């Protein structure tokens, strides 16, 4: 089965768990959809990158003293709880209006951010404390090669070996919309500017890595960049949002299929394969413009994030940077995985729990799954985190519970499986979201309060998955 078939099948796959007992196929309740999910342990689809996990920030976040700082212990822990390895991406719309000045006072502003050596040094300490790497976006909108070189020197000094790549310009395919360039500005114009920046910086810092084109939505720019710069760049980058937030940005839309997503991923995968470069969705979240309150900041956002990240992994993507914190309109986005009350308090928000669930299930080799029935909103993903082990991540974005039989193979007979559930009081709940019956602590740590246990028999596990919930099933 190819990746497209896998995705089509898993759009209707899922699972959940019984209690600690020998396998017994759950008898479907009156409203439960019976589904058989088969895991093909001998059919790997690829390997999930160890640094797949990522967070994305406007450069205005860096200019907020004390935020991305090793002394911000809770924030550091919230990042580390998501993974020992990951990628921080700094850019956003504010980066093309930003200015670097070595000793000036830092300013966090949509159209006038100023970063200095002090906040960049803090960022370097933050990266060291979290163990994560950095993608840094240089100002192409209002800047110059000389200014970019000075900024790059400070970033290199702060980040050192943790720098993954520089980008030149944020969403350059929308530069005319942002008034950075005149109408008619296109890929060839940007590529010429990108190459001038690269030449100027490489003259001072030989061999520094670059990524691009950081397109908002014109995936053909990525295809062309892969052909033009594939032998020199280290990473292909693009952004994704379901749509710009508006009154039609509902939970139903967020949890429903996006017809434009798969064609874009097909193009990105093809560009990656042809160039040999990995691709990363380096800026993404539910609805742009800060997200839709009452949608992006609910359990629905967590389920969407979990399913979206696995969709990317299944399409050969090397990673994702979920936007968080202050946005280009100078307020904290509704979709932020990490909440910020702007008074020094930080906490895990609903979307964080979806990312945390991915951190449990999104390790190692991704395996093919298939289903015997269609259940709208139901997806199932299987991974082999280490040889002989098996983890299934099951997401039910639909309105109907499912009674599932998981066919995991006879070699799993007698093995024990634990189930950690992602749930909340309702799909639109902003509070009470838990993973494994536990919330992330005020200190930024998490540990499951309990896990349901089942035992495989005849190569199968029986599980019931309620509507608007997910589960991570680990077979020991």
C-alpha cells in the first residue's frame, strides 16, 4: 500500500482501550461503530525524525526580555517535556519589520521589533537548556545584506552549533500583500535577493546553512527552490494554516478534511525526493491571524494538532513548528500550545496536549495500517519505537464512538499493552484537558496518572474509543 492509500485508509482508523484483562473484542454499543484496524509491522513507511517536534515564534517574542531565557525555568521545562530534541523557528511577519542593534534597548512590536545582543544571548542559553536547535529568519522585507550580516554574526555567536539554518524573508510569496515589494514580485525576484543575502553572509561566515523559500502557500516556489538551490541548501520550508480565522472557522471545519492539504504534501514530498533535501512545515497552526477563540483553544485544537503531525510524518515531512505566543498583531494567539498571561506565568494549553501525545507515539519507524470499514473522523497510526515494540496512536475526531479490534499480529500474543487517553469534558472544552488522566503541572512536567492495561490474544487487542478523544497504545 502506498502512502496515499495509507492516509485514505487511516482517515477512518482508530482505537482505544479496555481494562486490564485478556483480550475480548468489545461488543459494539448502540451508537458504536465497529472497525478492525490492521497493523502491518513488515511494511515501514519511513522514520520519524528525532527532532520532528518544533515550536515557532515571531521575532517579537525574542525581544521580550526573560521569555526565551534559561532562567525561565517553567518555560524551559514545558519545552523539554515535549521532547529532548526539537527545533525552535524564529521568524513570522514581524521579522521583516524588525531591526537588529547590538546595544539598543529591545522592543517587541508588530512593526518595529528591535533585538540586541543581550536577548540573543538569552536565546542561546534557552537553546542550550532545552537541547533544541534553531532556524532563524533574516529581515528581507525592510533590511539589507549588511544589516543581515551583522544580525547573523550575533545569532551565530549566541546559537553556535545549535543553528540549523538561516532563512531570508518570511512568506516572500506574499511580499506584495505586505507592501514589502511591488505587485508582480515573483519567485525569480526573490531568488535573486536570496542569493545576494547568501553571498554576502557566506563571504563573512563560510559554509553557514540556509533554508527556504519559507513560502506561505505557493508550493511551486518550494519545487523551484529545490531545483535551483537543492545542492546548497539544507532544508525546504513552507507554512500551513487551515484558513484565515473568520466566523466560518468552526470546530467542524477544523476537524474535517482539508482538500488542499494532500496535494500540497504530494508536491512537497516530490520536491524533497528530487533534491534529497528534507522539508519542514516551519510555521503552522489551526487558523491564521492568531487562531479562532472557542475553536483553536479547545480539545478540538489538540485533536487536530495530533492528527496533523502524524499526517505530515506519513508524508515524509521532517518536522513541524507549531506557532505559539505573541503574534504579528501583538497579542497572544488563541492557538498557542504554551499559554502566556504576559505577567510571567506560563502553562500548557489544549493544543500542547496533542503535541505531548505525539511525543509519546511519534517515535521510530512509521508502519502501514489499514481498516475494514469507514468511520468519519477516525485515524490510526502505528510506529515501531524500537525493535520488537509497537505503539498505536488513535484519534477520533468524529461524533460517534468506535468499538475497535486491533490486529497487531500473532507475534504479539500474550504481550501487555498500556493505553494513555487524551480527553476533556467536551470537544469545545478549554479546560480539563488531560493526557493519561493528568494535567501538565504548574512546573511544566507531566506524568500519566493512570494507564489502562490489556493483553493481546490471538494477535488482537479490543478497544473502545469515545467520540472527540484520542489514545496512545504502547505494546510492551
